[in-house]
């Protein structure tokens, strides 16, 4: 029997980075320790999914059993102390024996729970030999895909351990428990090394429970382009976190001769399209730029297929402006693509963008809309728009009244319909039975 575990969020957090070099640092350099991890988390796509491997699920189960065992031990301690206090509290020998027997029974029950817990923990103990032995049972429980989520839902919210935890160190059991109690599944930490205007950023992703490092990444760049460094690190982190098979993106640029000059970025990083681009199965933003052509941008969830073909028909940019005037000018406000363009009485000058332009005429509480297609957008063209102002509420009321009238007519026609059908059926039946000459 195969069972799917209910999947929730897989929370990724980051703590403030540190410098590898001792000595003083400027305020601008110090700000990088918080800025870089926040930028890395910001670049990670929260629509991504992670399927926890078996060893990760085992570590979670072992941690759960460990905390349960510690709680049971505290119960055992309290039960033993309560049993030992009976002699002090009671003076009657029979009552002492009775109460001690009751407390001994409770102690035995707790000890049995602890032993059962220990036996269960043996199956999930982080030991290679035990894990190999238990691999035969892996098919019994399949982990579901968990959604990648950021700590506190905010990229800028870095994890800050308490002073008490820091005293014991970042490699201590107390620190690991603090991270787990914060419902964090993985922690990004890192170091920064600076020489002149250039820096090296080393980042580690540590999985909890277990404090297992699953990724180590280093990126070098200029202090003038911190965002690029963060994007590059995030791009390398995402496949490790998502841990699912990638999706191949195939690009078809039209006209084909623009393929060599087009600049394509995936999630802000430039890519070459002479071969398929492999990306994690998640949401990605793709931008295609080419000199003299309109930039195309698309954001799409690439999943459930190993291959996607992205067809990009590039359209030439058209420079210049054209004039728009109303056939029946009124005193109102003109808008084009939600941007104010002046009073409708004066008309407007609109910049050619090669795409549909949505125009809006606003007069008091009424609005009228129109579209100017690319075919009409030519330099120095004069477009006259026959805009008819419409009261939306009045139009809705008018349609509602006609709907009611139609429904009323339908109801009133039903008796005549039933009578006609009945009369026809009666005549047909009489004819078929030869009762009508």
C-alpha cells in the first residue's frame, strides 16, 4: 500500500552574513551582510515545489520522536519524585502501599512509552547502515511536494538567534532546536571577502533537522552590481532546493535572422539559446530584447512537461506620435493606457508603441473606452474617435429590465404552449387510432 503524506510549506530562511577578514569595515560594507542574503531570498521563486527525499523525512521523524522522548523523560522524573514523596505525605502503611502501587503503575506506563519510542527511533536514526536496512520500507510512505516559502513570508526578515543560543554556538544542539522550533527547514548562511571594489560571497544551505549542508556556492563580482551576485547565487540554490527534474526551454525567434542579436534573460540572468535552456520546474520570467524591436516579456509556470517551445514573434518599433480627437468633443479627461493625456476638448498626442492602446474618456461619473490598434498607429496620423458616452449603471438597469420582460413573456407563453402541444397530441392519437374520419 502506498500512502502520500500531506504536504505543507518548506520554509527557507537566512541569517546575517559575516566577513572572513578581521578589522574594521565601512558602513557600506557592513550593510552588505544583511543586503546580500535578503536579495538572494528575494530572487527565489516562491511558486517552486520541493519533494523531500527519504533521508530528510527520516530526519524529521527522528527529531519528532526525540522531542517526544524528552517530554516523556520529564514525565518520568515527575512521576518518580511523586512516588518518593508518598512516604513523607502519608502515615498509614496501607495507604502508603496503595499509593506507591498506583505511582509504580504510572511509572511503568511511562517507561513503556519511552521504550516504544526508542524502538521506533531505531528505524529513523541518522545512521547509514540503518537507513540502508530500512530502504525496503521507503515505498510505504511517499512525501508530497512542499511549496517553497520564505521565513515570515518576507525576504528581508533574517533569522536572528537569541543571545542564549549564540552563547552555545551555531553548531550546538540548542541552535538546531531553535531553528526547528521556528519551523525553518533550511538556513542560508554565508561569508563575504572584500578586496578593493570586488568581493567574493560564499553561501551554504543547511538542512534541518540534522544540520546537513546540501549546497555550497561561491560567486565573485563587483560591489557596484550586488544584485547580479545575488541573482547568480539564487539561480544555483533553486535547483538544489527544488530537487526535481528540470524543464527544457526551446526558443524560436521570428524573424529567424534576429536569433543571433536577440538578448534573452531568464529571471534576470542572460542566457544563450543556441541549445535548450534547462530551468527548474517552476514559475519563470523571460524577457526578449532586440535593437529596433519591441521588448517581449512573459511570466509562466513551466511544469508538468519536460519540454516547452517558446515562440517569440518580434515586432519592429515605430517611432513618432499621432493625434487623437473626438468626433463629438466634450469636456472630459482623456487617458491612454491609464496615463492622463489632457482635456478631451483639446485632443491628445499619443506616442506610438506598436501595441493596442486602450483609450478612456472620463466625464464626471461616466466612462467610455476605445482601442487604437497598431495598424492605425502611424507617425503624424490624425485619428477621429466616434466615442459614445455611456452610463454604465443605466445600461445595466436597461438590460435587467429587458431580461425581466423576456422571462415574463416566457412564463405567460407556457399555458398556450401546453394547450397547443396537448391539442396536437390528442388529434394525432385520434388519427392514428382511426377514430377521426
